[in-house]
């Protein structure tokens, strides 16, 4: 049920906290950022464009995400367990996409990396539409979609 899901998320949050506590060097401090720096960021057309694209991309995905479960049920007859597995696949692939993107962005550059993961996102969404009616095809498309899901904003 939902309580177990939230408990699992809480437990993973605690594990993440402990790993950060153990792995971060002692005395690590960030450089202070003053208001002039934030004002310069706010005046940068490139940064504002990147943030606008990310906002539109993420909000568009979350609109569709809301209807994933009901659509899987209606189009494929998937029950709660199958729908949960598709959502889990989406989450795992989303995590993998973030890890891969952050590993290759230095070598490939932000533009190429963003383009690659945006293409994965587009391929996944197109596959979702084209595979409508087949749980296997829709789940495969969700995996591809998940790879591109959050990689762009994680690179920011």
C-alpha cells in the first residue's frame, strides 16, 4: 500500500543521508554567493532560456505522468501490480539516466548530452503513443522515456 511506499522512500532518504555523512570530506564549505551573483544569473539569457526549456519539459512530462496508470489500465488491461512495475521501471531508468548524463557531460559537452537525452525522452514518448495497447511496448517506451526524464535538469 501507499504507507509501505512512503516508508520505503523515507528509508532510502535515511540511507542517502548516511552515505553523504560518511562520504563527504570533513569541513567542506561552499563559497558564499552574494545578491550580485544571483542578479547576474537572472540577467543571463542563456540561463533563463535553459531554465524555461527545462520547466516546460518537466511540466509537460508530469501532465502526462498523471494519466499513465489509468491509460495503462484502459489500453492494456494492466492491473495495479503491472502499473506499479511500470512506474518502478520509469523511476529506475530515470535514476540511470541522471547517472549516465552526469558521467558523460564533461566529455560530450552540455549541448550534445542534453540533445541525446532529449531525443531519448522524445523516443520514449513516441514509443508510448505508438505502442498503445501493448503492455510490453508501452513499458519499454517508459524505460526509454525514463532515461531522458530528469537528465537535463540534473546537469544544470
